[in-house]
């Protein structure tokens, strides 16, 4: 993935990004690509926080953050964009405050609303790629489907207790549905509020997501497309499993049946089908 290079770097920018510029794989041209890039971060929580922070430090020019929650005291064990002074503040506002202190040159675009089937396509179309830090299956499938239908890559991450996962889904190279065709039954997999999560693990996985995003922007290295990186923080072991495109995938396979966004709450078993809702109302 490449972007157009912006104007000449200023002396302050040369100094700020000097450790990038001296790298053969980045240089001044690569730094300008980062400054021209637009990345959407879904969720300003445990994963989206460190991902957005390192994107801002790297000089990614536009960072969109979609989140409709407010900062809670329980978030501060792991969510690095927020602090005690922003408890009760919308997370997107807290994120803007933090990121602007680290790098005032970065444009942070707040999207303070739930991402859903009605707005996902228009939202994702504004960005070059998506970092998915969603904490529920409905949003994960939604972001996957919307990004694929928009032709945008997704850097996906998830965490629970001491375990983490990272992968990249690029159009033509597989998608989240290739690895996880169906969501688990409701209640089978606990969330972080129910089972807990090691705070430092969110920083590790979120930083990996930022690294993959930077590689995609610059078009360097080998991304995690087609691979799923598994992290066991208790044993500090890393495993990579193949996650190739599935020809039978309903979204990106040879005969796709998912050609538009659906009701993901129903798909994940979190809400009854529309006809059942009507019967219940009657």
C-alpha cells in the first residue's frame, strides 16, 4: 500500500522524525507517506489506544477514532489514551487531548457514535486502512465486511486474559470470516469485563497493530496477511498459524453470498430476527 508524498519536510519535522528518516526502509520519502496517510481506529480502548498513540508518534497525518463510550475508572488499568483527569469524558475527546500533546501536527478526527451497518461504508471510505480494536464479535464482523466491500485492509487484534491475536486482512488475501466463519454462541466467550485482561498485553498487541499499519502504509516488509499471530503472555510464546483465503468464504470466496452489510447483532445471536421482533411486539 502506498500513498502520495507530501511537500518537503520542515526542519522541525526532520528533527522529530529523524529516527525514521535515517532508516533505509523509511527515509524522508517514507515519512512523507506516513504524513499523508489516513487511518481509522475502531475503539479508543485497550487496543485502539496504543495503536493510535504509536501512529501519532510515527507522524501518520490523519487518525480517525470511532468510539461512543466515556472514560471509566476501570479503563485506566490498560487504556493509555486516558487518565484520572478524563474519567467521565467521552473517549474520543480524551484521545484527542492525549494525542495532540504527543504530536500536535497530527489531525485526529473524532467519530463519537456507534459504527453500524448504516454508517460503516461511508466512514471507512474516508480512510486508507482500518485498525480494528473492537471488543465484541458483532463489530468485528461488521468492520471486516465493510472494509472488504470498500477495498480497504484491516489490521485486526484481540485480547483476553493473557492471550492475544493479531492479523492483517487485505482484499484478495482472505478476511476475518475465512478464519472465523461463524461467531461463537452468545455467552460462550467472555469479554474482558467478565474474564479480565493483563493491561500490558493490550499495549503489546496494540503496538503490533500499529507496526503492521505502518508497514502497509510504507509498502515494506511482510505483513501478517495470510497469517494469524498468537500471543501467550504467560509463557511469552508466539505462534503463527496460516490463515489463507478460503474459496468457500461467504464474503471473499469464489461464490460470495455476503454482498452487502447485514444485521450483525442478529448474526451474532445478540438480537432476534426482525420477524421474531414483530411477533414479540404483537
